[in-house]
C-alpha cells in the first residue's frame, strides 16, 4: 500500500480546521467539507444589528504565552495579533440572603473570601484553595502531546513522572462533583454556591480547580474579537497553508471499499475521493449515519445509546443600550423558588455580559447572554410550528423579568433579542441533541477523558476521528489537540515524521 497523499476532512469546526492545518504542514493535500457557510462549528458568534453575540469561548486554555497549549494555538495562527482578555474572577454567585460568593481565580483571595463568608468552613476553604494552587503546576498537554497508541514505553514513563504529583488530587477531586463537595460545607449559602461555582453542579472539582488555576496563570483568557474571529484565524491559517474548504457541503456518506474509507459523498451527490478521511463532525452522525453503523463495537454502541449526560443548551442573547462594564461580567443568581423555563425547573440563572470586549457592542451598549440547560426533545417536538417562536419569546420575557430585578429599567433598553435552542445548535453544527461539548464533563466522563477514546474504528482502515466526541468534555483546546493527534496518527501510518511550524506575526 502506497503512502497517503490526499485527505478529506469532514467539518470546519476547530478540530477539522486544526487537522487541516497540521495535515498541510505535513505535506498532505487536504479538502474540508463543511455543512455551514462559515468556519468554527460551535466556536461561533452571530451579528444582530449593532451587537455581536458570542456563542462559545468563555475561557481559552492555552491563551497565555509560554503556558500549556499556547504553542499549539500559535502554530494554528490564532494568537498572532490577538489580545487575550483575562478576568480575575470566574463568576459571582448571588444568594437570596444578600450574600455573594466571588469565585476568584487567585487561590489566596478565594480562600479568604470563603473563610470570611463562613469561618466554620475555613478548613474546606483551605483545601479547595490548596487544590487550585496544586493545579497551577499541572501541564495538561502531557496527555495530548501524542495519541496514546503512538506512545512508547519511554513516553509512558515520562507521562507517569509528570503526572505523579497530581495522581492523588486527580483521584480525590476528579471523582467528586462540585455538588457533592459543596454538601460538606456547614454554611447553607456556601452549600448552594460552591455547588455552582464552576458552572454546573456535576462538574468534577478537579476540572473546576484546573480552570481557576489556568485563569490564575493567565492561561484561560477570552480572545478579543470573540469566538468567530478566533475560528476565522484558523481558517486563514489553513488557507495560507494551501488548504481548500467547501462550505454548504454536507457529507451524506463516507465511501468505503473493502473496509477502507476512500472518499465522501455529499448531499448534492458530488463524490470526492481521498486516501484518508478525517471526520471532525458529530460522532454519532459519523458512526450511525455516514457509516450506517457498520463499524461500531459494543463499547461504542453503549456510549452512543447509553445514559451518559450531554449538554443541550439554550442561549438567550440581549443587545442593551446600557453600559454594563462596571458590573461583574458573570453573575449566577440563586432563586427563591425554582423557575419553570421551557418545561424544565431552574434553581439558578446565570447572566453574563461582554462589555469587557469593546469590539462586541458599540460604546455605551452591551451584549448580554443567558445560557440555560434545556431539553432537546422539548424543542424538537414543536420545531417548525408557530409555538416554537412564541415559546422562544416567552423564555426571553421570563428572563428579562429576572434581569430587570437586578438592573431596573433595563427592559426599556433592550434593542435586540435572540434565542438559540438545542435545535438551533443541532441545525447549525450537526451535533447530537445540539450538545455544546459532546458528553458533559462529570466524574463518569472524566474517567473516559483520562483513558482516552479510540480515534479509529474497529475493522475500518483510513478513517480517523477528531473533535469533541473523541475528547469527552470537549472544549476548543482539546478539539484542536485532537485534530493534531489525528494527523500524528496518519503520519505514523505513513512512516512520516510529524512536523509543525509557526507562522510569522502577520499571516
Ligand atoms: C455556549 C458554548 C460555550 C462554550 N464554552 C467554551 C469555553 O469557554 N471554552 C472552550 O474551550 N470550549 C467551549 N465550548 C465548547 C467548544 O465550543 C466545543 O467543544 C468545540 O468547539 C468543539 O469543536 P469540534 O470541532 O470538535 O466540533 P464542532 O464545533 O461541532 O464542529 C463540527 C463541524 O462539523 C460540521 N459538520 C457536522 N456534520 C457535518 C456533515 N455531515 N458534513 C459536513 N460538515 C459537518 C459542523 O457544521 C461543524 O462546523 C463552548 C461551546 C458552546 C456552544
């Protein structure tokens, strides 16, 4: 069998673009097929009147020069000329009793904040802060520098050595969801607040500590200009490397001959042959639609039909003619009574604004967003009917009532309202149930994340998988790393030395 020369890549999300860039750097001729008319997939933003509503990055792992993952983003052309905006706090949680927990990324400030709120919980505050301090030294890239299947005994020895100081905290905090950790606090407000301090109560404490640690190191910033501009930088890097992208090109089938992937067929019946295929699209769609479920073993079937949690979300975006930059950029309000929104009860609501990035709204105005867990089936059942639109308006209205309590008069300043449901996420990115990160990061999926999921399919040659469905928990950083890993596997199969390069400051 000769060496591969051509690669077809399904999906121009971050994983597909990264795979394309690294494949071009290694001398392959690549062609990306993307169903949408823009790059980025979930890493996106949309413009409505004066406002840009960002739909993705809150924190970018790898945003700090010299820090883990930074060099990968530099190779992908995403860092050049792009300021990173760092926050000193992840979010604030406002209780009903008037108390607030500010989740500082600085472990000293976090410890002082929690201890001041409840001196009786000072020991736990210290333990939590100590966990954050410990993870400031944790280099996550050790798990993604090479795909597991390419690791030699020497690599494993090195990995073991680098992981050793973190093994105990990884076990202790990796398997404990924030909800369970919070239950140990004596103070009733902290029991509620700590459960939500990293976003969702099932988030493993270790992942939350890691996030604060990276923020503290200046390695989890927000890319100025937002998520779509960030994705466009990868697209430009890919094109500059000689890659080719077809937009509005949805792949219907991966073509297979004698258990070897040989090309793709699009919905418009065009056929494109290639030596190798990388699917950086939705995992379930790849396995069960593009390949008709022919290369799925019991483990994969269980993953895609089992009960692992997904992250189906709604995003309600508001363009308001009001300057919010003096307000905390992210507040989670604990509610006095659960609020029924789109068929689901919520005991808290998180409201964010983007006034820290002046490029997302005109001076004196602000883009605000609310992200809510929402059931895919609820929206799917009414999609295409007038009820779908009225229900969206009703949700926005309910949330405005709540926001109005904290920003009196803001209703009169709303200039634009935009609602995205799990069905919108599914339509624009093809992700199963509109999931925004593949499988949600919980202690169960954390185990999968550490073990790693296979990047190839049993019995099928020349097909590689990349993206959030092979890196449980997702994130743009792990999506990009998985695109890089897919190319490393292809190079290894071809006996090529994997190479990478960094573009000059101006692309
Ligand atoms: C609201 C929100 C907040 C987030 N916050 C963060 C954050 O703060 N930090 C962070 O790192 N990550 C965050 N994420 C997660 C991150 O965006 C994703 O995990 C990551 O972008 C996934 O990239 P991907 O390339 O694997 O998949 P996708 O982005 O889903 O890309 C897949 C691409 O394949 C295309 N496609 C699908 N099917 C086909 C087909 N049949 N033919 C052709 N093309 C197809 C899709 O259109 C899409 O462009 C967030 C996501 C959301 C939605």
